[in-house]
C-alpha cells in the first residue's frame, strides 16, 4: 500500500532554534517528493520538489533532503520564526498525477 | 502574483442536496485537481483533469462526484447527493507542469 509517514506528529520549539522533520514513504513507483507548508484553514503551499536523483534542495531557511534508496526525506528549518508555525506535509507523487499526502507535522514556534 | 481562487469559502447544505464548488485556476495552467481534507485528517486526492477529461481519480471519487470545465476559466466539482461524511475542506489546485498551486479551499458542511 502506498503510504507516507511523518514524524513527529507535533513539535514545539523556541523562536530562533532549528528543527528537522522526518518523512518515510512506501509509494512506488516514485516520481517526486514535495514538502508543503499549510497554515490553518488555508491551502498547502509548496516549499520544495525533488526528483529521485536529487539529494537536497533549499528554499531560503528550508532545506529538504532525500534518500531514494531508504525512501526517507527530511525538512530542516533554520533559525525558526513565529510565522513558521504551521503544518508541514510530505507528499509523494507517482508517475500518474495523484499525490499521496502524509498527515503532516504540526509545528509550533514559541517566542 | 497569479493565484488559484475558490468560491464559496464556506458552503452549508442539507444531506441529499447537490452542491457545486467552483475554482478559477491560474490562467496558463493546463492541469487541474481537486483534493479534500476532512477535519483533523490528511489531504486526500480526488481527481485530476487535463485536456477536458479526467486523467486520474481516486476511489473516493465515486459516481456522486463529477468535474467540469464549463468555460475557459472555471473548474467545478459537483457532488450530486451530499452525505454527512462529505463535510470537509475541498481544495482545488492547478499546475503548468509539476508544481501544483492550491487554492484557499471551500469548507463544505453537510447537515
């Protein structure tokens, strides 16, 4: 069964600190892996997209890594800001159009 | 910056009624999608649409659902006879290629 598992389920950190979110997937065949940020009550916003041949991709303070052999990805957030409080969702795409979403990690940044 | 828009933002309907959710994708995009997110759960793929036909649909997208692109700008999702379990946020997305841009969502409440 095609699945995307994320950990931790929720995370609270202090403003200015770094954090790393994890994603394991069993989706096959694999086309690309995406990380989205979803604010409460809003649609997801894309942060990074990586194909199987890419190991890392950065978008400002966000850096995603991908190990296609172990089917693991991580999202590292540097120098967190209050506006980073959101759900971070790992999404895996198969060659067809459908996306398989993880349940997300709910991140809270405290001042 | 162009964005995907959705109307209405919130729709309340009685069980058994038909609802139409509307989306205006980004103008030069060719691929269109509907997703839903039941409160507290992960985002789920419903259907993708390209070249005026469905390219992929999930098992959720049964005969009660239909999509249409009635003119050059709108993309609609119709639910023929709503059930209580259809209550969710419905997100429309569009893409020119890989990157999908999500709308703000329509919250559907079935009573």
